[in-house]
């Protein structure tokens, strides 16, 4: 393994130490696991996921408006002019 030195605020170190004690893990193990989870979560964001995949709970939540909003260029005529 490679050693990495980082600067962490004192409050975060205190919270990390408390969590390490509760979970019987070292600081290093906590940081490795947290960083791994963070990197994996952000790699998943770029694995070809579409905007639709990111906001499925919002699809269909709007009612009203023109049925051809996404396909009729007339709806874009005044876009950005206000």
C-alpha cells in the first residue's frame, strides 16, 4: 500500500475517532472504505447513466403544458429573451 498524507479538520478527526471506536476499525480503514465508496459512487455517475436514470422520480410529475413541448420549435422562439 501507498502512504498518503492529508489534512483533516479537528472536528472531523474527532468524529472519525468516535466512529472508529464504535466499529472497531482503525482510522486508516475508515478512510480507505469511505474513499472507496466515494470513488465508486462517482464512477457510477459516469458509466453511461443518462439524466433519465438520475431522476426517475421526477418523470411524469409535471401536468399541463403543451403536449409537443419537446418537438415543436415554436415553443423555443422566446427562450432566453426575458
